[in-house]
């Protein structure tokens, strides 16, 4: 189920148990794939807070035209972007993937579109990209000149011969916009846990290509530190700069490039919660319902139920967590939930998936009736 469909199924269960109840829907995500869809899926009201879908024509990872999208929350002046919408690995069939040619420029086009809308804050979800270019394409689209040792612009893709990053013409609007990177990946740009070694093979890079990509990203790291100094950014931070900053290796080095421009790396569920005004929606509520496909130990590591529960606890509102399945051996007490319920325990997976909304509505109604007694 999408987050929107799950929220509506929960609301139907609440109203089945308590027809007089008022349900406030805030579909949630953790900044990864599905974040924009959650925001665009429709909330419980028609207020100006609700997100609008903006379609942006961009060049995909290998240069083909793609209709990417972003979510625009006009009342909050917030734009929400998924990198994968523009340069996702899913946009290219496995047999046609070429990591050395894959370029992140489409993400830069989305950022410019957000600035054109007047965004004062951009939530940018990293992950799921085909790119390993260290953000070179993104930088180019935002006005940075990516040059070889002869002073000539480099072609799209991994910047094999990069010698200069010149931010003289960097879009000045970036200085007035806050960029939050929604990402839970802590891999650095370089090294055995970096973008080339860990993520490039997942995107189709051969063993021979990995050291080539690593060498290019190593040159990019030093140049990104220079960009950070030029634009007055503290984003790359740390004694190792762009090479070792946590999260710099996300999305093939997009993390490092954006941090050098002054973006901030934050847990995805936190930035999405802020974007949708979740804390305000929880204030004054009697009960919060949240959930995910499977509730287990990983739920405690920054997943949606964990973030939602933390906000609810801060507001003194009880939380019920509903999951397609629940790991009964896991210690879920750190969630602080009033109860954790599975909606499809014992059912074959295919049947549970087919009947998901129906099962979630029934489980929600059952939980609410149990609470009343």
C-alpha cells in the first residue's frame, strides 16, 4: 500500500468504530522512494497546506527525456524532491545501464525548478540513483563550471578528467534557500565504504570500473572542498572534508556535492514530518495511528513509525503501530507505543498483499473498539 492508501484505510477503521471521530490524515515517508507520492496522495482537508504535483521535464541519467516530479507545499514554501525521480536506476533497463555515462544533471534541474517556484526550503531525498558522478551533473545545472585541465567543459557522466570546479556563476538563489538532505546512509564519498566501492557495483559497474570511478571521485572531493570555501559553506565539515563526511557517498556522491553547497544531512523521517506539519497535526489529538509493512528491529532505526512515535510522545499522545507483520521476538518497547498490532499474521503473503487495505481497516476498527472497552 502507498502511505496515502494506508492512511485512508486506517481512517475508515476509526470511523467504523467511532463514527463521530475526526481523522486528520498525514501520509508519511522517510525521504526515500515514495516520499513525493505520499505528499501528493491527498490529505484529509482542502487547505492550502496540501501539496501540489509539479511535473518537470529533465534529462534522465543517460540523457533521455524524463518527466520527473516534485511536491510543492505553497503555504510552507517547501519543495520536496526525490533524486530517483530524475536519475533513478529504475529508469534504465538492466542491460542498458552505463554507470560511467550516468549523470546527475536532472536533479539539478529539479532544484532549479523548486527555486523558480519560490522555495525557501528544499527537502531532497537521496538514494536509488544510477549515478556515480560525485554530483558533477547537478553542479553543472546549478551554474558551476565543471572543467578538464584544458579549461574545457566535461561531458555528462563520471568526471574522469575533472580539474576545476568554478562556482562563479552558481545560482545565487541557493544562498537564500535551505536544503535538507533526507537520507539515512552514512557512507563517505571515498574508501572501502564509499560511493564507488559500495554503491557503483549495485548500479552495474564492473570490477575494472570501480577504481576508475574512485579516482574521479577522489579528484572531485578536493575540488568540492574548494567550492565549499568559495561559497562559505560549512557543509562538508570534518577533518577529512568532502572525502570522508558521513553521507557524502549517498546517491553516487550527490550527498558530498550538496553538502559542499551548504545543504544539511538529516534523518529523512524528521524532515518529511516537518514538511507536512506532523507535529501540528498531532497536537490536541487523542490518538495517533502509524505503521509500516513489517514492524521489527529495523523499525527503531529511523523508520516512519519510530519518528512518528517520537513526536507523539513529545506531545503526550498515545500511539498505536500497525504492521503487515510484526516480529514477535523483537524488543519494540523503545517505540513507546501503547500497542503494536499485526494486521495479517498467519496469512499467506500473496493474500495479505491483495487484501491489505481491507485488513488494515478491520485491524484499526478492532483496536479502537478494544481501547474503548
